[in-house]
């Protein structure tokens, strides 16, 4: 039997808003989740996450701070390009045991022979990635909506796009993300 859905909070809590994914995962972990849904804070442990995914999850929901060129605190649901595929510069991401960028994790999973059928990223535009503990006010205010988005994604697919002020996902043409560059493709 497949483990189902993994909701993975990623990021570095010592770099201000980069701790967004960790905060969302911690909030979700304190709530009851449907059977078959695992929520975990992976922090900066990218290789650990790649090995966890080898257990055969059907859906992966990564929660992370993602530069998208939007206002700080803006949430988006992103469907990344195929795992392990070369980026726009033609390079496949290099594995780094301490890197937590989604493209590196997915490339590592692919190199290990694993795959995940459905991958979503709940991304939040950061305001501050300087050294420091704690989220900026605009990013902290997005945590509740991100928790709800993760719950929706645990239940089934959600269309990629940007969340509007009513917390509805508005489709954006071409919302495939070039993850390491933080620009829409």
C-alpha cells in the first residue's frame, strides 16, 4: 500500500522568511490530518527528504519560501517541471547534502531511481531572507492560508496559480516554476 501524500515543510529557520515552510508544517502537524497524509518538517535536510520519498508517495506537497516577483506574503501553488530535468540553462541541479531547494531534492530523488506522480509547491514570496529568527509580518500572515492550501492539496489536486485576496487560486498562464532561479517560465 502506498503511503499516500507527504506534506514537507522546507527551509532554514535561521534565515527569517526562509522558515515559512517549517512554520506551516509545524502548524499542520498539530492538526488532525486524513489517513494516508504525513506532515513533516524537513528543514534543510534535502537528502533525507529525497530518501523519504523513495517510500513511494503518490503526491508531494513542498512548502517553501519562493521568490516569484510578487508582493511579500503572496502565496502560489506551483507545479514544477519534471524531476531531474535540466533547468533553463541546460544544467541538472547539483546535489548538496545541505541544500533544500526543491529542484535539488527532486533531481536527487530522480537519481536515486524514485519518482512522485504529483508534485505541488505551496510557495510564499519572502520579504526578508537575512539572518534572523522569525517570519516577517507579511509572511507570518500568510501561514494560515498556506495551511488551508496544504489541506486542500492533501485531499486532491489544486490548479496552479496565485492566491487572491479571497484565498482563491487564480490561474496564471505558464505557472511552471524554474525553482532555482525563482522566475516563472
